[in-house]
């Protein structure tokens, strides 16, 4: 199948922060408000979540739930067993590399940039400084907890300020895919946080996007809006199909059921269950400072 899946995603944690690599400076702060803060990513002056940021987050989930190679790690500090070393032979690729590509091989899925719906007003949020992890073993996915509210806006050592989008902000994006099997599209659906429940479509967890994940930012809920596919007919010709509403969910359920069949070698159920359990929302609050 070739086509596109139009999506919306809603911020369900208190904040979402996708850094631009730049910052703003207020020289007249008088120690009563932020003097420097890291800005949210923008394209042509408009708040935006880059498609590459979404792709990286979803690829990490695909790698985990398909038991694929670990594509990103620090060779000087992290150890990866032979079964999970990055793919090098294009004739022997793991499920994630077959979908997302690798050096020298173009991927078959990619995401558009995501723009918010309606007028939005970013907030300047104070968070504890972000430090490099001490433990480098295993894949890292951060729990969904509450963000501590730091109301003091004065500059303070070991804290920083970031420009963030608040809970409830909705973005629109599109997943473009080329030459996927139903099972491969189903694997992508699982990675977007969806599940099948007695033949029906439902949400299983909220993936995390952007930065400040250790500070409990970034949890979002994806929803499918419209599915457009080119399908090969019995006569060999292509036909365009557009699905909306319940028809999209029904199609995704079929794809996810195909992905979960053992013969596909795509879906690693025990890893999926561990990920879903770890991503369930907790009632406790993230630490205010270093942890």
C-alpha cells in the first residue's frame, strides 16, 4: 500500500517542548522574571513540531516493539549485544530499518511537520536542569507523570526556562507511506499508541515527543483522521480509496491484526506489553530538581 494517514495529536501532559536550538533574552528582567529561555521550534515564524522529531520518537517505539536493532547509541559508553547492533547489510534489515531506512537507504515512511490548530499562546515554564544519564544500558522511555509547578520565575541555579505548549493543544500531521504491507502499516499503528480490543480500535498509551521528557513533558495522544491509499486491483490497475470516521479504525484494526501474526516477524508482544505498562499515566509528580 502507498498513501497517507492524516493524524491529529493532543498534548496530554502539562506541557510539550520541542527545542529550536535557539533562545530569547530579556535584559530588563531585574531578577523578577526569566532572563533567558529556550524557544519552541518554529517554521516561517509559526509554532511547529518537525516531522523528523515525530519520526525519531515513533522509530524508537517501533524498534522496541519489533525487537529491531538499536540505531542510536554512544559507542564509547553504551554496550549493545550482537543481536541488536545497527543494521549494515541492506539485504538483512530489521523491521525498523526496512520501514525508516538507514544510511544509504531511503525509508518508506515519513511524517510531515505538525502545526497547531487555531491560535496558540506558548508559556515560559521553569524546570530543573537536564543532566546526562548515568545509566546507559537498555532503551530509555520516560514515564508519564505530573509536572511540578514552579511558580517562582526568577533565575535560579540548576534551573532553566523553556517555551512550551500547554495541555490540550492540538496539532495536525500526516504520515506518508510507500509500498507497505498491511502488517507493516499495522506495526506503525501500534507505535502510535493504538491497540485492538475485541476487534475494535482503541488507545493503549500516549507516546512522548520533544524534549524535557525526564521532566515529564511531551506525552501526546494520536488520533487518526483520514486514510488515503492506492491499492492494486485484480486487473493490475491502481485505485484510490479514501477512508474516514469508523472506516479508518476498521482498516487499522485489520492491519494491526496482520502485524501481530507470528509469521510476519514484526510484532514482539512481550516488549509491547512492557512498553504499554511503562507508559501508563502515574499519579505522582516528577522530582523538582536533579534525580
